[in-house]
């Protein structure tokens, strides 16, 4: 009879942080079953969560270290691999080294990589995929509120009186948060959805605002114009809790943000903008929910500031069912940022340029010589530009759980960047596109084979629990990092014996996590940061009495609307935007190895408005050519009346028709996030012989 057991863990896909039981038979994970005690998902799961077991024991898993010898990857021992890495890393100056951490791995792994980069490599050139999804949230909300995180909890969304979703296809990207949105609607809330596509998230909408991609600031400023014009602003909240209001008012009350002019820029009806403003201001509690449709723009930080401005203007902060609620993409993108896997911060957003913080970490870590200098490092997007534009400045890269050859914009540009690296280490669970450039490949464990924590989109710190042994010789990411550190002479600084030891070290240095430990986290609820003392119950809702700014006041940051960096013209007449679909995740390394999910959506497509398709003579299901100024790809057309005329959309999960060959790498000047959500494209039929 089989030895059957259930191990409670957390889903490895999106930032919602749903819990489930991994079903283990004779030491192997064979399925997923409901875990009803989680307040996040209450036993419910989306398709990705339901089949989160299918990739774990894939025959494609990396199982042994490999070194490239004479152009071929050869299996080697851990001792040979780590010695080879150490010997090569020692050849380079700290300024020539860089590292990519990961939003897919645990807090403990990210903390280990952050410590490794700053203490062993002596560099602040460390980043991860938050740069590509929510760096504008971190920068924007930190400026407005003093914290770059979601202000409210997932459960209290259901208590909202008005739901305003902009730039988030929640029902496909974060389905169990979409459930809370629908619960609010069922409880009588007004439901507003703003998006260029009439996605499934629009289905319950009382008001659907189908607007032009890249016109977010114009829309948000227009809403504020209407609110102030009608005297609907929360005067008491503005007076007692904020500063900078007069500057905001002067900007949004300009004529260009009146109803008629904003309607022209956004493509909306003036009366719909007016209705939305009325509901947001007068409902008695509005939750604003956004995701990468707001952040992935050259004006991403401006977009985020505008969402914060709207919620402060209407007093929709510090209460249940309100707030500014950015929905994080990857499972642990919040935690990766919290752990300091960023070029400007130690853990807890403590600045690397602050001499006091530098001393704090240097003293705690005890490296015999100093750690990385008190200067900011390069963001991953800047690393790619430096590698192309100034070859020789950066020479080696250590990559843990990232796949920039699929995830970064303008893939041809990234390929050129990697060709200019002299030494590359890739540490992952599967061979991916980036491995083609690796000198060393290291096999890591997946979520089901490790103990650890992750921090979901609402700042809830929750547990992963080991359910099976890793395949072959695969090891925890933190164990691999510790082995390399030891080979470079720093065994003492990486002497951890367990993930909980790493967490305890991190918590002593990180104010937001200071009151947490594994014992306290061993509950279905976990703990929301900030949790500063062992008695602190955690903080599901931020900014109740005051903001986390130095003076406790929220700051209005007026933002002018600016067009995207690349707009349609006669040659490239359509807007191109990208995103995810329900059945796949990011670069597809896990979901495309999950047979059930891969069967649902086996390849990519480009969505085109039916009128545009008719004018071009394109039929649904036809293979067509999509071309931007970066590249061309052949891709199946999905003709639909649900997407705005003049706009096209592609999911970015599929290497055979990679959307990021077409996107460009124009960056937000503040946070260096790329503009995935708006560039110019042309669509054409494939003629015979092409």
C-alpha cells in the first residue's frame, strides 16, 4: 500500500500566494488538493495552481552541474563546478561582476544572493525581474506613501463599495483576487474596469472604460479634474493627512484635463469618465487595483503617482475595502525586493548609499574586508545597455532563476549583450533560453523540494514546505551560493544549516520582518509586514493613522500625461501591447512542461480587432506576419471584437513566437522599467513564398 501524505505549501506562480496541499505518494509529489484554511484562497485554485504538480518531476529537470568544455556542456561534480566558478569570478574586478536574483525563489535564497553579491562579489550590480514588472510601483508608492507595497489585504477587497480596476486582467492573471473583486460586486459594489481589451475581467463591470494603451495619466488626471470641479474631494483627509495638494490641483484643473479633452486622448465617452469619477469619490470606499498595465510604461512611475493621487484626493486609504493595490506578478516578487535583491537597497529598502546602513550590514556580516561600496549598482535593463554600448565594462554574470533571453524586451538586443559577457553562470530547475550562453549550469530545487518563505502581493509572509527530495544532485539555491562563497574564501559568512537560520539572520537586519520567525509563520495566515516585534500581530492594512513618510504625510506628485515613447504612424499603424494568459506563466518554463496546461494553449497568437482584420483581409486562425522596428515574427491571428480598434495584443510565454522580439527597451527614466505595454506595429498577410 502506498505511503500517502499531504504537505501544505504555497503556489509557485503568481503573487496571490494561494495555499494548497501537495499530495505525496511514496516520496513523490503526484497531485494537488485543497487547503481550505488559507484566508487568501479558502481552498479555491486557478488552473495553474490545480496543476502545479505536473512540472515537478518532469524528465527535463536539471539534475547535475555542467561546465561547457570545447563548446559542449559536460556533467561534473559539485566540487569541480563550484571551484571552476570561484576561479573564474576571482579574475574580475568587483565593478565587472553582476548578478541576477529571482522572484521565483524563496526569501532565504534571495537574501543569500544579495549577501553574496555585496559581500563576496563586492558589487551592487544585482537585480531581478521586479525591474520588469513593478519597479515603478516601488518607486512611485514609496514617494507618495513612504512604502512601495500594496496598501490593503486580499480579503478586504470583498468589502469595497467600489472596485476600480485599471491595467489588470485580474480574472486571468490573479484569479483568486478576481474572486474577491466579484464578491464585492455581489455585495453591491460598483465595478469599474479600464482596459484596451474587453477581457473576462470586464464581464461583471457596471462601467467598462475601453481606452487607448498609454493614456492612463490622462484618464486619472481627468477623473481628478471632475472630482475637484464637483467638490467631491475628501477635504478633511487632504488637510490632515497629505501635502502638495495645491500643486496637484493646479495641474489637473488645466483645460487639457477637462472631460472633452481627456475623452479625445483616451477614446472614451465624456459621460463615462464623469460616472467613474462620481462612483470613485462618492461610493463610501473605493479599492483601486492595478497591475502591469499601469507599470510597464516609460511613464510607469507617473502612472503609479497618479493612482496614489486619486486615492488620496478621495480619502480612499487606511480603511478596509480601499487603498492602492498593485498586484505583483511573480510569486515572490515582493519578497525579492524586500530582501534587497535590487541595485539600490539592502533588505528592508535600506539604501546602499547610506553610510549608516552600509556599516550596519558590514558589521553584521563580518566580511574580513569591506562589502560593496556606497554607490548604486546597475538595473538589469541598464546592464544590458552597458554590455551592448560599452563592452568590457561588465564581464561576468551569475544568474539564479531568471531567463532574460525570454523575459527582457528586445531579445535581439539581449542576445548581443550576452555575446559580450566573458563568463556566465546559470542556476535553475530547467534548461532555458539563457542557458545557451552559460559557461556553467547548476541544478536547483523547485518549490516542492525546499523549505522557505515567500511574501505575496499583500505583504503576507507564508511558508513553503519540503514535500519530496530533489532530483539527482539538485540543491537549494542558498546551499549552492554558500558552496561558491566558501570556495571564494567566505565559508564563515555562509555557515547556515537551514532556511530558518537564514530567515533569522535576515529578520535581525530587516525592520519590517523583525518580529517574525518560522515558529510564528507556522500558521495558515502567516504574517503581514511590517511586523516589528515578537508580539506584533502584523499589519494587513497600511497607513491607517499616518503614512510611512518621514513626517507621516502622504505626498501628492502631480504628473503630466506624456505619450508612449513609440506611437503608431503610417508605416507601423497599430499599437502593440503584451501580457499573460490564464493557462501559462511568464517564460513558460514550468507551465509548458505541465501537460494539462500546455494542452489548453499550445502556442501563442496575436489578437486583432475584427474591423482591422477585415480591412487587412486577415482571417481568424490564419498565420500572419507581425513586424516592429526590432524584428518580425510569424504568429497566428486571433480576430476579436473584444480588443480596441487600432490595438493588438500578444501573450509573452512562447519562444517560437516570442513577443519580446517585438517590444522595445525604452525605459522609465526613474525606475528603468521597459515599455512593454505600448509600441508601434504593422500586421500583414503572409504571401506565397514568404
